[in-house]
C-alpha cells in the first residue's frame, strides 16, 4: 500500500525505501539525542489543536500533530521520510506550542529535524536551500540581509513618489543617524571587525562552516575567502596585543 494507513497520507518516497534501516534509525536517534528534544514533547491527546491552528496546514499537506504522534510511536520510516521535504513546510510561528494542552512544541521538533537534515546534507535540503545562497552570503559576510541602497525607487514603483524622496541624498541621511553602525549605505548597519571575528569563532565551534561546506562547497569557498581576509586583517591590527 502507498502511504501510511493512519494520518500521514503522503506516500513514503522510493528514496526513503532504499535507505538502509540502520541509517534511518541513526538519523532519528540524532534528532532524539538533541538536548531540547525532551523539553519539546511530553505526551499527546491527539486532539489536533496544533494542526487546526497551524498556518502551514492551511496551504500544505502538513500536520504538527502528525510529527508528535510519529515520535511517540517511534515510526522511524515516516520520521526519516518527513525529514526530506515535509519539515520545510513549517513556518516556525510556534502557534502549535502556545496552543498545545501538553505544552508540546512541534515547531521546535521541526527546528531540530531541520538542523539534523542540514548537518547530514540531505539532497532535498540542498535543493531547498539553493535559492537562499545569496541571502546567506550577504548575512554571513556583512551581518545584514538588506542594505539601504537596495531600496531603489525603480524596484518599488508601487511605493509611489515617497520612495524617490527617501532615496534623495541617501548618504547624507544615513550619516545623520545618531549611532555609528547605522551610517552605512551598503548595509543596513555596520558590523564591527571584532563582532565579525566573534561570529566566525561561534560558527567554527558550532560546526556551521562544516555544514555549509557539505551543503554548498562553492558558497563555502566564497564565504571563507572573506572570513580569512577579515581574520588576517584582525590579526594585523590586534595580533600583538593578544
Ligand atoms: S511552528 Fe510550524 S508546525 Fe507549529 S503552528 Fe507554526 S507552522 Fe505549524
Ligand atoms: S495540540 Fe498537543 S496534544 Fe493536541 S494533537 Fe497537538 S501535540 Fe498532541
């Protein structure tokens, strides 16, 4: 029979069926070994309140109740299958957590599942994250997702003449911002070299760079060039003081 006979109506993918059982168990155990797991799942009435209030459920075949139930039943096959595309439908709003009478946190479970999916560089995860490469580059190299000079009137004609007014003398307006980090035009705020170096240290220690390398080696190389350049600059400026 295609699909699960209770609740999870999506057919188990052929790819999941081909994966050795031990590997599926390993992945599910990796999720369960996360220190947050025990704080996100306490039991389940199967009441469906989480799914009824889940915004993603309105648009996709996606159910937080299903995720909680599958963990409680230790349904390795379905959980492994969910970790490829299913989990990416969650919008991480945490309404499920607020509403659940057991204070389960299905959105939190999804967050752990996503982290494991990224760490294990699943193909579906690579495909899903591909369109966000530019955003990731901008965030990881400047600490910003948007810059002031991106708000060009031509890009936002529906905002009317106010946008053209806003952009006039943009540099002077940004310089008038009464705090130093806001004076930049090419970024929404400027991240100091010290802060950048702290972030690189955190990303190294927590395995973020390692994850990125597995997911997108090209993007990893571009980002690491900038990271190493900044680290050298930092070393030149402060190396002897340390
Ligand atoms: S956090 Fe995810 S699962 Fe929970 S209500 Fe929001 S979209 Fe649904
Ligand atoms: S709201 Fe809580 S108890 Fe009810 S189905 Fe969802 S996870 Fe289970």
